[in-house]
C-alpha cells in the first residue's frame, strides 16, 4: 500500500520510463481521488488503482505501405486496449507524427474516465500511428489506412473494441479503414464510429465534440447565472472540434475571435461569423490549407508560431492538442478577464495552468468531462447500428444535451466545495467510482 501520492507516482514512473504525458494524466487523477481512496479501503485492498493504470493489452505493429513514387514507407501502429470493465474498448485513432506510446496511454487512460462519465457502456482505449496525413495524396492516405487496418482488424470488433477518429483521422480515413475491415472480415458491422451517414454513421457525430463542449460550458456559465450571449471567445485549433465549437458559440450569441493550427493563430476582432467559418471548413477539410490564408482573405492579425491565449476573451475553448496552455498562458487569460475555460481537446492545459485556473477559482472544465460529447455520440452510433435504426438530428442532439448535462451534474455532485465547483475533482471521482465498482464486481482480472 502506498503512503503518499509521490510514492505511488515513483512506481508509475519507474515502470513506465519516459512516458511523461502518461505520468501527467495519472497524477492528475490520483491527486483528485486520493482522499476518496483513503475513505474507501475496499479499493486499496483490491489494488484497483494499480490495476487501473495497467492497460489490459497494448498492441504495436508495423504498417508498411507504398507512396506515389512506389517507394516503401514504414510507420508504427498502436492500439492500447486499456480497460473493459464497463463495456468494449472505445476511443479514437490519432494519426500524427508526434504519436508515441506515452501519448496513446495518456489518451487511453483519460478515455476510461470520460466514457464512464457519459453513462453509456463503453470501456477505454486509444490507438493510432506516427503517420502524417498532411501533404499526402488521396492514394497515399488510402494505402496507409488499408495497411493499418490489415493488421488492426484482428484485434477489434463491434463487441470487442470500436475505434473512432481523433487528430488526423476524420470521415475520409474512417471510410478507408471501414472499407478494408469489411473486405477482410466479410461483415458489415459497427466496428468503427464516425462513419458516413449513408453507411451506418450517426447524425451529429461530426458536430458532437464541439457542440458538447459548448453545451458543457453553457451549463458551467449557468451556475453563475451567465450565458454565451455577448461573450468574446478564444478557440484554438481549426479541425473538427474547433470548427463545430465555433459554430455552436455563434449560434448561442457569442463572438469567436481566434482560431489556430500548428503553424500559428489568427485574431479577428470583428468575430468569425458563419460565412467566415464556412470558408475555414472548406480550407481545412477540402483544400487542406493553412490558417494564415484567413488573414489574406478576411483581414485581422496572424500570429506566426503563436497560440491564441494572448487574445482578450471571456471564455477560452482550447480545441487543438495536449499541453497547449502553460502557466504563463493561463495567467494571461485570467489577467485579461477570462472567467471560463472548457477543454475541447484532451489535456490542453498543463498541470501548472490548471493550478492557475483553480487557484483563481474560475470555471474550469477538464477535457474528460467537457469533450465527452464526441464519444457519447459514438456510443449512440453503436446503439443505432445494433438496432439497425437511424435517429433524427433532433433526437441525437437532444440526447447529447442530456448527456452533457448529466456529466455536469456528476462533476458538481463530487466536486462542489462551498460555492466553487472543482470540475477536475468531480469528473475524476465520478468517473472512478463507476469503473472501480465494476472492477470489484468482476473479481481479480
Ligand atoms: P483535427 O485533426 O481535426 O484538428 C486538430 C487541430 O489541432 C488542427 O487545427 C491542427 O493543426 C491542430 N494541432 C494538431 N497538433 C497540434 C500541435 N502539436 N500544435 C498545435 N496545433 C496542433 O483533430 P480534432 O479536432 O478531432 O481533435 C482536436 C483535439 O480534440 C485533440 O486533442 C483530440 O484528442 C480532442 N478530441 C477530439 C474528439 C473528436 O471527436 N474528434 C473527441 C474528443 C477529444 P494542423 O492543421 O496544423 O495540423
């Protein structure tokens, strides 16, 4: 039995050397649930925490493919099947050069708690590859996806492990991988989510993470009697999550003034309206261009190599990648009057930044709660696939709103401290209890 959090973390670090992102994700959870563990010794005797941080299975594999010049390329593929206590493994695939075992373990670990919070029966997993779809032709992306699925198909299935998209994996990549799965296994099943609408996808799935994050932030603002109306909002990223986050903020009467990509940020003091957003969607999803082009088209400022957190805003919705807000960024946001941060991305705020937000008692919604809308609608896609039905846009959107609201209530229940809600603590404890109890029920496995 560990006497302190540091003693526990020492073991985690020595067993998983060099996996900094994974250590960071584990520490955040352990710090939040430590007191709850001491009050509930049944979890300690059965070593739930030790079991929880050990993935049930990690698969690593070679992904060879040929580029347009006929040259052989080799990437590395992964699937981390982390925890299946409450359902089949569920979590996205990320294709990005930065992908490593550490990043996928942090994402898979977070996914366990997130999926638990959705109230749907889904375990936690994550996968991907260090393949970079940027700058590749359609043919190269297809060749890679087919090779990736040629190996992955033997490890997944509609009641075993159901991957979805993440950074670098959108509708196009899901399509190529689904096609290859079907071809190899000769079965049309809901083995991936984020599918196209006419071949098993769910309405609102592309919008779900962004919309869900804004619904969550709206609930947070409501606890202060406030709303998005008239608020200035900073959004980072310009991919799937950032696009639909922006769309929903505009609909609720807020003004989004920033977007970004891995090269830099744009600042538009007039606000990104629906027309400009449509142009961004075309730029990023069809032409696959860079955000710099925005200022050439619409004016405003381009901040080369910089993140958007220098912009004055009331609400910040980080929607690009992990560790994109550091202590200094967080201090700038608070100094400039930001009252609410809801994480559309996974772990975008580093631990020092979180300390700044919590220390200043602003509303801070961690990714595992605020961005759970994506996986929630993936769960709804799985339900629709199993009953061979499609629900309407309104039905799915209503269910999404209800799920985000119940996640908010769970965070409030376990994180309320006087008139302050610590959403980090609330999300971690609520997510943990459900998983830990299921693991206890199922014995030492
Ligand atoms: P996309 O690939 O659609 O977009 C990612 C965006 O983030 C792009 O604008 C990209 O810029 C930018 N970005 C990626 N890596 C970096 C980096 N290292 N530094 C700066 N910018 C970067 O991904 P999603 O929108 O799907 O995912 C965004 C975040 O949301 C991720 O953290 C993901 O895990 C999380 N998330 C996504 C869900 C989903 O349903 N898609 C569900 C829950 C969480 P560029 O164009 O230059 O690559």
